[in-house]
């Protein structure tokens, strides 16, 4: 039983790491160019003060903004094959990055 639990825990850990790596790769390809430097008013990655008022709107509203475009950000935010869950993960990544 302990081996089964350990195996499941390790599997989840590796899966979580793979998902995190995938989100980082999508961020680097699609979001970083604007959000790292705060281009054209984009909230900077890891800047909690800039992300706080946006997060207060709720994740669904933020995802809708990405899907429809906002300001100079194009619709889908340069990730044209991202799902709503991908956008949620990217928003969380940018808001919480250290």
C-alpha cells in the first residue's frame, strides 16, 4: 500500500512539474515580451500590486479579456492555440511569479 501511495505521489509530482514547464514555455513564447517589461501598460510579471486590481475582477473576466484582446493586446494574447485553462494558468503564473 505504501508503495502505491508513493508511486501516485511521485507521478503527481512529475505531472505537476511537466505542466509548470509547459506553462513557462508558453509564457516565454507568447506573454513574456510584453509582460516582463510592462509594455503598453501590461501588468508586469510578478508585480503583485499591478495584478491585484485585475485579479479582483475574477479569473473568468481576465480570461475573457485575453480571449477578446484588451488595449494593444491582440485577441488570444499571442497564444492562438491556448485553452481557457491555459490562460488561467498563465494569468496565475504571471500574477504569482517571484
